C-alpha cells in the first residue's frame, strides 16, 4: 500500500426510481460525474433484476442478482440512495433491495446518505423518514438526509448549481464519514 496516496472512498449509488427520465437517477448519474479526486462512484441500476424478497429464497447460494447486490454494497465504503416518494413511502423495488440486505448485514455500520429528488423542496419528508427507519433497523449510519428540488427540465442533465451542490455535499459527507472511520482505526 502506498501510504502517500489519499484513501479513495468507494461510494455505491442507488436510485429508487425505475422510470427512464427519473430525477433521482439523474442525481446518481450526476454523483458519478461530479466526484472529487479520492472518491469513486459506482452505480447499482439493477433493482428490477432482484426477485421479490422471500425468506425461503434467502439461502446459500443466494439468487445471482442478490449476490451481485450484496457484493457491490459490501465492496463500497459508503452508499448514496436517491429515492422518489410513492404514497408516502419508498418505492417497493427499493424496499425489496433493502430487505435482501437484512440477513446478510452489508449495511451494518455503513455510512449512508439519503437524497430525495422531488418537484419541490418541501416534498420527500415521508420517504426520507421511511428510509431512515429501515436503514436504522439494518444498523446503517445515516450521514445525511435531504430533499433536492429537481425541475422536469433538469432530469436529462444540465443540472442547476443548486442540484450539483446538494449532490456534492452528500458525496463529501460520505467521503468524510469513511475517512473518520479510517482515522479511528476501524478499517
Ligand atoms: C405512484 C406515485 C406516487 C407518488 N406519491 C407521492 C407522494 O406520496 N408524495 C410526494 O411528494 N410525491 C409523490 N409522487 C411524486 C414523485 O415522488 C415525484 O414525481 C418524484 O420526483 C419522482 O421521482 P423520479 O423522477 O426519480 O421517478 C408520486 C408519484 C407516483 C408515480
């Protein structure tokens, strides 16, 4: 190991939305493009490949898509989740993925930031609360939770500086959380 190189935080970014022109997927793509030196962002975009969670399927070897999700979360130092709110909750596909991580425990002690891209900044309080509860149940360390107002015109790139700032803040908070873990000698 070259100790003069700064530690590079590996962040796994997951969008809770499957729709093609998703504002939440726009946030995770922006995260991958904005990264500072010393931060790598990997996007997990296979929520729709996962089977419906069923404890009867939660055996070794796990279904291939589940094994992939678990390996990608495990390899990450931190996780960024960007999710829409559906009927005051997170989308079922996202809850399904988080349910697959309960028994295997990849989120335990993992720094996680939650963003909710919504049409206005007052939205998203219910889904963020729901995510915070689920992440807490799985032992994750919630680092940041924020709603980001994303206009329809901003879904295909050309993000405003405010959107970019919110994503950068989340990445820096996650990166800082992994560094402080390292300084405490926890990895
Ligand atoms: C089925 C459905 C339910 C929704 N429920 C809510 C809701 O409870 N609260 C809210 O603020 N927005 C709600 N919305 C709006 C979405 O959260 C919002 O449009 C979001 O930006 C979509 O994210 P996306 O562009 O990443 O897919 C709902 C949208 C759909 C399609």
